[in-house]
């Protein structure tokens, strides 16, 4: 039996009642996350003259992502309409305070990383929240997988466009202005999304108020396998992207690293769009084995690719597996988790990705310094292959309901 069949266009997803308005509002809020790293970094650096302090502010913001599952529990328990506006307003106010401090020069330098941490603590989990909405409004339509594909590729596109918009604002304005734009997008998108009919009308099974404690969705063995696969894949990709930067630097064209990584992201967008247009009949375990294997082969082929153009082409093709991998992961944790824990379960995919990226980036630096980029790419390919082995070992649990 064929593993895929034609599933239809993305227009069918957006014609679901209230889908377009809710998704549009969510994208406005999520666009702020594409702008935030550069706008925060340059705002703090320009205000203090220190890249070290700017990096500390960015690290403080990013470190709070470990609390995403905890925030998702609040969303599951109290509902999106109650929680999202509070989080969005709190995060936006903290970012605006950073911009105001940078403009006025008031306050001690330590205030910048502290406010960045506060902004991160309040940052609303808009991606998991939108997937909760998709589950609610697309239930019974057979379009949830297509909705997740559309969601993933749009998010990838926002992270590509975000730095470009920051560049435009920096050219005509200033870094604090870019940060204020970021804060405005965040609070506008979040509050608008929270009060759309689709969010306000979520059924109790989608955003229940049941109290949960303890391990949550980690009680399910198959869920643990999905999170582990994502973590190892993220580590492998992070090793590879760090090696791209090192190889471009060694070739005397460090700017090429940005183009190669952009090509990798474009490959992910193309792969996600193509994936969502097909109806897949193979079990999740088959995809969680096959997609990391494709990535492993691509990164492995990067080992001898000293020419940067060839390297970019190889990784661009390999990148077509990234967005489908996350779509499959989100669908798998939906199926493996109880309905009252699915928002939290979705955030664990993001958290595993963040943790794996941090681990991979740290390890890659040591590998590049002591063994070179060829060994680094080889290690990245090895991690990706290992994630496929993990998925194969847990295939029976991954396919449980």
C-alpha cells in the first residue's frame, strides 16, 4: 500500500470557520519572536557598549524557554483566553522597558538582563496555543496534519523574515525602535488571538480546567520516545550549523554561512509544504525513523563538501526533512497524550528542540576547535542516525494510541 496520497490544498485549511483570523493573529504575535534576538541584542549592546551584557540578556531570555511546559499547563487548566493576554502584556511591557531604558540611559546595566529574563518568563507559548486551536477547529475534518504543516512552514518563514525587518528598522531608525516594534507585534497578536471566536469557543476537551501534577504526558512511554528523538535531532542539526559557520570562516567568506543556513531553512519550508499536501498512511514510527535518516545522509555528505556552494545545495536538500519531522512529532504527541495535556505535550517538542540545540552548539564548538569541521559534520550525522535508531527501538510504543 502506498504511504501517501493527495490530501488537497492549504486553502481548505484556511476556509475552516474562524481559522484564517485566528491564525493571522497568531502569526503576528509569533513574528515578534523572529525579530526579538537581533533587536534585543543590538538594543542592549548600543545602550551599554558591551556585547557580553547583550549576550547575557539574550541568554537570560532564551533560558526561560525551559518553563514553556509549565506555562502550557496554565493554558490547559485555565484556558487560552484567560492566560494568553496576561502573558503577552507582561512580556511586551518588559521588552518596552528595555527599549525605554536604552533610549534614556537610565537605570543600571544589570537591569537589562533582568528585564530580559522577565520578558522570557512571560513570553506566551503561541505555537502550542495555535496547535491547540487547530485541534479544536479542525477536529473531524481530516485536516489537522495539513494545518500543522501550514503552521510549521509559516513559522519557519517568519524566522527568516524577522532579521530582515530588523535590518530595515535599524537602517531607518534605531535598535530600541526595533524592540518596540517587537513588543507591539507580540501584545497585538497575542491579545487579538485570545479573543477570536475560535479561541473563546474551544470545547472543554480541548482546553480543560483539570488539575494535573507530576510527570504529566511523560507517563506515556511513546511520548518519551518522541521527545528523545527531537532532542537528539536538534543536537545533530545544531552541530551541523555550527560547522557550517566554521567552514565558511575558514574559507574566508563568513557571510556565506548565513546564506547556507537560509538555504537549509528554505529547504525546510519546501519540504513542509510538500508534506502537508499529501495524506500519509504509514505509522508515525516509520516517519520518525526515515526523516532523521534523510538528515543524517545529508549531513554526512557535508563531510567532504569543501566547496561552499556544494555544501549549501547538500544541506538545502537535507533540510526538506526538518519541517515534516516536526509535523510528525506534533501529531504523535497529540495522539499519545491525554486530551487535557496536549498543549503541554506540544511544548515539550519545542523544549526538547531548544535543549538539543544548546547541547549541540556547545559540543560543536569543542569539536571544531580540536578536531575540525569534517569530524564535526560526521558527529552531527552520527547523532541524527542515532535518533533514527531510537525511533526504531521504540516503534511499537510510538504507534500506540
